C-alpha cells in the first residue's frame, strides 16, 4: 500500500497520539487528518507519548472515543484497538534498528537469522584537537588499515562550547585484527575515543 493511503476513515479523530519518531514518519497522513478535523473542531491536537505502544495504551485505558494512535499492528491488537488505516508512513522502506547493549565480557545471545560471516558495522565516537588536519589524521588511520567509513557526523561537545565530537560508522568487526589495530592507532590522533560496539550490518533490500 502506498504511504498515506486510506486515511479518510480516521480523519474524524480529534486527537492523534504517538511517539515523536513515528509522528514525524507519518507526517503526511496525520497532518492531513488534523487539518480535516480542525475544520470541525478547534480542539484537534497531536500529542507525543513516550513510545508508540504507550500511545495505544493511553487510548485503550482511557476509553477515548475520538482519539487515534500511530502504532504497530501488533500493539493495536494487544490493546483491542480498531485498525483504521495502514501504510501511512512517508517513506516506503522506512525501518527501525534495534541494538543489543551489553557490558564488556558479557555473553550476547545469538541473533536469529544471522550467520557468523555476515558483515558487521562498528560505531565509534571520537574527539580531536581543534587544529588543521586533526580529522584528516583520523581518516588516514582508517585508510591505512583498509577500513571503509560509511558514516561521519559531527555533534556538539558537552565539554566545551563550539567544539564537536564525531560519530563514525565503520564497515568493520571489532573481532577482526585490522579493526583492533586501527583503534589502537586512533589513540595517538584523538583526544577521546569511545567504542559503542559492533553489530550486524543491515541487510540490503
């Protein structure tokens, strides 16, 4: 089904509830229905909740008759809600990625559907000195060890104003010697290095 299709049946709702991410990803549908509802009632609102399932639970527990939620089909069935429309996302191949977080040395359960040889991704956070060529030296370490960088994003540092840290995604596995060697070399060209972990690369559709 195309995104935003079949939304006319839920446009009589005067309140939309969902998590902040899902609200933005179904923007076309929810904005159109809110505009339609606003022509009949000045009290039409869109409310963010702590997550998508929580939106459905609030409606079910409160017995709200004129409210709609953007949530999964499984959650809707769990709370006994009527499904008014599906496929209302704005991007057809939109997806959510979940990570398993564990302390170093902890046993991590096998991921169903994944093989040992599946490609892995490693995420790092690094900070560098505020001087010319500092970031280039970090990138050179990756190149010297044959590691492909798929993502590089800057984020404001919480330590000092107008300084930044860099989030890096590498197509690499922490279990590989080349990755461990690169991390060791990064210590000499960074002021901070945090390894957030390795996880299976998303399957290409």
